[in-house]
């Protein structure tokens, strides 16, 4: 690569394909090698000592770093526009390591009202066992956020769009409030992927992902990532990642790198398909309350347009006849699969109240906007006529 070329900023899809790995000069292997090893041989005893002391670069033991995993981390960091990324065994391993790294007993976390079910579960553990309090807050306006920030608030933790109601939170506002109040802002960017939304560009501090979803994209792995400054991610790497140990295995890192190579292409198709499916559902007489940021009827359509580069693949809706009719419809589907998870090339449909959000108490769930009959659809990359055909036959 000429120096002229290396100064040029490459586009998203180019980075998605190439960043993090150059064909190995020894073998020329085009694909990223899987370094399936637990430990690394030191060329000398002194080298080993220097690596442990942090005085010399180099691998030591795969819980502390592995070349296949490093390639993935460099790719993710470039796509999210962060200085450094870390890969974890799951989204929850990433989220829990980041939160544990940020708080101590007596602190408070301010969260968006509407959270991934297990993130809510982890907050309950922090509260019950470690005296770390949390508040759920409707973050659609500035005043309600400011009202809930306390003396001991150390973290603002949000999802946007919120799972599964698709409510949007203004990332620039969150970044600004975080800076003004000296509070670390953490954004779960799973629903959008860095192709459609980059929270760090809006002044937020840390991005977390369930890489199981769009980043992997093929429903064949469980993984998580966290992205932010080098200083913060090194703190996590050498404390809650190293000592709790929720690291990603080399083979899963390889699969994730392979998945990410097509991220932009897949996201375009997910968004295109979901727009058409949302419009179909909205016009269907048996369907009500279709929530998709790309619909003109969506209350925060303008904000979505401003901070997202597309509207993604997730839609929530209800049937007019309620819960029973919804479950019935799900059972009649032939192409669309009834499964939790999302962001796969396959279309997946699920019922949050009895599945992903069953751990959330009903009263809190209703406050989150998740009605008993709400259905969430993750639109895949199949031919959209086939997805709509399947929904139509199941609804009739
Ligand atoms: C799936 C998911 C998680 C948890 O990730 P895992 O990889 O399943 O541990 C967290 N946040 C959101 C928004 C998710 O969809």
C-alpha cells in the first residue's frame, strides 16, 4: 500500500472486508487464520517477563489476547469509529463486563425505559447483590433525563431503537448530557449495527453489541463486543474481561469476521425488505400499531432519519384481535421461523411478553410499551414477495 493510499479514508464496506488482517506474508492465506491455541511460546525467558510486565508487545495466553480475535477487534473498532474494541463470548458478557468496570457499590445507573431482557436481569443482580441502584427513564425528552440524574449517577445506559418498541433516543442529546454531568454514556447498538448508526460520532463514550445479531448475521454464533477509547477498553481488558474471563473463542472470531465482511450489503437488504413489509402490515385490516422507524406514521421518524443511515430490519406490531390471534398467526407461518434472536439472514418472529421479555415484571413491561399481544419480526434478506406472501397467508 503506498503512503498516499494509507492516508486516504476508506469507505465502510472496504473496511468491513479488509480492516484488521493483511494476507499473512509467510503463507499468503487470504482468509484470516484461526489461531486455535491457548498459549504462546516465548522466544526467551526474558521476553516472557517483559510481556507480563507490559514492556513488550506480544501474545501471552488467549484469555489476554489472540491474533484471530485481535483481527476482529480492529475491524469492529474501525467500523464504529472507536479507538479500540474488545470481543466477548456473548453480548451479555460484553454488557456485564463494561457495567461492572464502571460502577462500584453505592453508584447509580440511569437506563432507558425499555431494555434487552437480560440486561434488565443483570441490573437486578447489581442492585440485589452489590448495592448498585438503577432507574428506568423515558429518555425522549431532556427534562425527564435531567430530573433522574443523581449525585451518584455514574452511567447512562441506553438502547436506541429500543427493543422491541423501536422508540428512538437522541444520541447527540445523550452524548451532551453525559459530558455536562461527567457521566459515562453506554449505547447498545445491536439493533442498528455500525453500518446504520455510530453512537461515538454523537459524543457517546462506549458502544456495546450483541454480535450474535447483525454483526454475525447468519445465526451461527453467540458473541459480543465493546468499543470506545483505548484507555477505557484497556481498563476493561485487564480487569473485568481478564478476571471474569468471558472471552471470545478464535473460531467464533473467525466466523464473525466472515459475517462482518458482508454487513453493509446485508443491512441495505434488511432495511429495504423491512420497509416494504412494514408498509404491507400497516395497510392490512387485521394489523394494528405497526412500529417501524421508516414509516411516515412513526412518531419519531424525523429523529430516526437524522441519526440513522437507514431504518434496519426490525418491526413490531399487534393484531387487532389480540394475543391469541397473534400466536395463532405465528403458528401458521411457513417461511418465517418462530425464534428469538434477530439480525439473521433468515426472517425470525417472536412474542416478547412470553419470550425475550418474560423476565421483566408485567407492570414494568407494560410501562416499556410492550403489550401482551405485541409481536416482533426480524426481517431477513429473502425475496420480499415471499416474506409478504407468508405473512398474508398466515393472517388470512
Ligand atoms: C441479543 C441482545 C443482547 C444480548 O446478547 P447475547 O449475544 O445474546 O448475549 C443484548 N442487547 C440486545 C439489544 C440484544 O438484542
